[in-house]
């Protein structure tokens, strides 16, 4: 169980928060338990990342955090997936839901991040009156894929997304 917690917390050692100690301890625990670390990680993520049967509100609110960055009210949701195909199917519904949140709760920017643990990157859907901030935050990294925007090697909201948006807001405010 502890091995599974390490795998989950470090996104199978792909998160920027992952350390060499995490990997060493997980390997040690896997050897004791007699499990294959790669297979176990895939089982964990497949079981915990299915969006099937979940409503749009449940997907967005699953891990939604609010941030006050200077004078901007920003919400950022994140959910892990192992198959990004379903995101394309629900992107319009997600966008509409985020638009409604911005309107009713007066957010300046609403962002939904779908982190693909197998591809080791994240897909973004966002809206708001200041939606261009995300373009500024990730201007040289975003790639369009199937009508979604993808940033490779982006796994952490806390360490990668929030600081990038905060920098973009600073640049925006200083123009």
C-alpha cells in the first residue's frame, strides 16, 4: 500500500516533486511485496483516472482550487487521465461549464488541466475574460492536438501552472 501511495503521489516518478529517494523506496517496497512497479503503476492509474460515468461538474470540481493572484481571481482544476481521447469528446461541455462558473462566480480565468500520466504532459481547456493569460503563460510550449492545447512535461499545478500564470499576470499588469 505504501508503494502505491508513492507511485500515486509522484505520478509514477514523473512529477517535478518526485525525488530519487521516492524511486529507491518504491523499488525496495516493490521487491518486498513481489510486484512489478511498472505494472502496478499502470493498474493504479487506470483504476483511479477513469472519467467514464462522471458528470461534467464532478470532473471539474474533483480537484478545483481558487487562487487570488494580484487582482485576478483564478480557478484551476486538475484531473489525471491515462487516455486523452475522452477529453476531446467532452471539451465543449467542460468549456461551457467553466464559462458558467466565470459568469456566476466572477472569476477572471478558469482553467481545467487533464494530466496524462502516460504521455507525461497536460491538456488544457480554459476560459474567462482574461483567457489570453494562459497563452502568455505557456506561449512557447503549447501545442494544439485534436482541438485541445497540450503542454509536454507539465505535471504539477502547484509547481508549474500556478507560477506560470502568476508570471503572466505580472507581465500583463506591467504593460
